[in-house]
C-alpha cells in the first residue's frame, strides 16, 4: 500500500488528469453494453421474435437506428479508449520524469557512505529498468485492474438482470480462478526479487568492465571477463526463463477456465431457450457479454505477474528515495559572508567505518596560507583525513574547524565551493578541456582558464592539440595520459581560486621537471590559499611549512623537513630510500 501511496504522490500536479483517464476507462466499459443490448433487440424484434416479419415491414427505421447506434457506440468507445490510453501514457511519463529527477538529485546529494554501500551498476538499474516497471504500473496495471473489475461488475449485473440462473452458472468458476491466482502470486513474488537482483549484478559487471577497460586490456583478461559476464548473463537468462515458465504453468488452467465459459453458456443457455426461460436475443446478448468475464480471467495472471514485478522494482527504488542523507546542513547552518581564509584545526578527531577504526585522536592546526604535507603508508587514513574538511565524511568523534567554525555549522555548498580538490582518482567529464577546467564556474573567461592551465603545466600539451582547449576528451579522460589528466584536474581545482586547496597525490604521474614547475606555480599564486598536499615524494613535501606522518590512523611524526630528518623516523627512512641512501639500520 505504501508503494501505491508513493506512486500517487509522484503524480502530483496530474491527479485530476489521471482520475479523468480512470473515468474514461469506466465509461468505455459501460459502452460495451450497447452492442449486446442492441443485438438482443435486433434478434428479438426483427429475426426470431413472433412479430419479426411484421416489425420488418412496419418498423424498418428502428432497425436502421439500432444498427447505426451500434456503429456509433463502437466508434465512440474507440475514441474514448484512445483518449484514455493517451492520458495514461502522458501522466505516467510525467510521473517517471518526476521520480527520475528526484532520484538523481537524491543520488547526487548523498554522502560518501551511500556510495560505499551501493554499487554503481545497481544504482543504474534502479534509475533505468526499475523505473520502467514503475511507469508500467501507472500506465497499464492500474488501468487493467480497473477495466477487469468494471467489466466483471457490468457483466454480472447485466447477466443477473437477464437470467440469474445463467449468471450463477457463469461465475461458478470464479473461486477456482481466485485460488489459482493466490497460489501464483505467492510463488511469483520471490522470483521477481531474484530476477531483479541478477539484473543488477549483470549491469554491475558490464559497468565495471566498460569503465575499467584499460585494466582488463593491460592484464589481457578479456577472455576471463567475457566468461565471467557470460556466467552472470546465463544466470539472468535462467532466472528470466524460470519466472516466465511459472506463469506458463498456471496459464493453461486459467485459460481453460476462461474458455469453459462459452461451453457453459452453450449448455445452460441452450436448455434455457428450449425451456422458454430466455429468448434467442437474450442468448445472443449473453454470448456477446461472456468476454466481460473471460477476458479478466485471462488477464488476471498477467496482472499479478506485472504487479509483483512492480513491487520488486519499487522496493529497490524506494531504498534510494527514502534514504536519509547522513551528512547534511543543520537547520541553523551559517552562511559564509566572505571567502574562507583557510585556517584549519583538527580537534581530537577519530573516524571509523563500522567497527573498523581508520583515524584515532588526530590533533593539529594549519594557519592561513600555510602549506602542509601529509605522508604515510597506504591505508594509513590520509585521504579519509582530508575528506573531512569538505565534509565528505564526518568525524565519529571530535571536530574539524575552518576559520574557527565547526564545518558542521557551515552550509555545505558554500564550504565546498571554497575548497579546491584534485583527487587521487582523477575524473574528467566527456566535455571539452575548457569545460573540464571551468567546471566550478561555467561562466569563467577563457583567459582565466588558460592562466590556470599554465599554472598546472597543462597549457603546453593542450596547445599542441588540433582543437586546443576545445578538444573533447573521452569519458574519465580517455585519450590523454595519466599525467595530463592530473594536470587538468589541478587546473580545475585552482580555477575556482579556493581558500583551501587539497591535492591528493596530484603529481604522482608527472615527471620531476613538471612537478618542480607546478610547485613553483603553487608558491606564486595570485591569491591567498592554504594548501594540503598528500604525496609520497620527498620532492613534493620538503618545502612544506609542516609535514604530518600518519601511521595506522595516528599521527606518528609532525614537523618541518629538517625537523623530521633529525628525528630519524618514518620520514627519514623514506628520504634515504628516495635519495639512494641506506636505511638507518643498514
């Protein structure tokens, strides 16, 4: 029931139009009575009645009008049916647009914990195939349920009016159909859930192989991935066939019951004609209205099948639609009135993923304009640490301050718009180079784009391209090297003139000469900026005002390049390794 309420909620603005479509469907079904009623009159008055010959001579106009009435009613019903179907389609597409927009907004605004939980392929399935099943509910299933109920009611009222005995004989199969439908519904529901899950796995496999095609090719694992995909494809095919075959197991029984109605009518109606209970015209009317019961019987199983598909899809979509954004603005969040200065403080910060502690009791401060480098082994918590500044994650304990204010007290949009990030995993959009650099400000002048491309040592290779800054790069930067992607990413981060600049291993794929050029550019920016650099190269960290060493989520060392060398700890060991020396032990 909740799923139907949610469906109705998303039809907001089109409730009246949708209700109109429902009434048109009912009206169309009522018009179904016209042809059988008129047929009864024609047979009794002009074909088989006692006064048929006399009526043909004296009342020919009535016969003509009855025929014309049947034709007009049929044409009018067809027109009404067309209008109803068009309206269903129109409103369901509007509803789908509303749901898809809401889901995309929900997905885009979710925090990082959401993406840690849901696979990309699974999200794509919910935004595509599952939404189609939901639209089908509004455009077809509800209409079919209404039409089936209306037809059965109209048919039974008319049958009882003509002859209660025949009416009872025709509905005797109703309980059988009901039992078959309940049994089918109970067995089909889990199969649709399994089918939906295998579809999600199939889409995930496809998405991972498409986005990770370079890795697949680098390891020559095409055959392995094809075999892996074939397995998932085979599982999906088997589940799909299994689901379809279940309906086919029930279909013969339901179809037999539906086809038994004309036989029952032939036997009971024939006896009734012979005994004089009904006229030939009434029998013709019965025969013409039998489909009002047989058709709903045939459709019932398919309706249940489609409804279970809708429920499985809606359950998955609602997981996103009803998901609560854990990291969001407080009701009294502060609006920034000026650009961030860049003072940063971590006070007793700890962070855990579930039961796994990633950071423990982190304390340090960064003054405006300082450059701070963070080093440590893989998995020591470096990226998690810096992700707390723009609130991609919130501390489990402690707090992060920017310009003396807890980041939780600031509006996230303004906080993040003051922070430039060049992430370790570079993502470039399928757009021009100019569009990628100016991503933070679509109205950025070209000369500004060019100046920051130069600062990031990207202008040289960009200007060698045929279309230069108008060159369209492929998805995720396909078509350019890793170092070139990093430089475009750096230019994008600089272009918004942030108060805080975060560089997560941004120069790992560039040569030392280019790295030196970038470092010199960062020192001579034309705006004040606090810089936080995650790097493994001593050449990237030695000039920092402060160097922080993380080990197992804790700060093990902190100081300048000279101070850390004197301590002869982790930093000293890395320095020796990168400068051709031996370790302190050897």
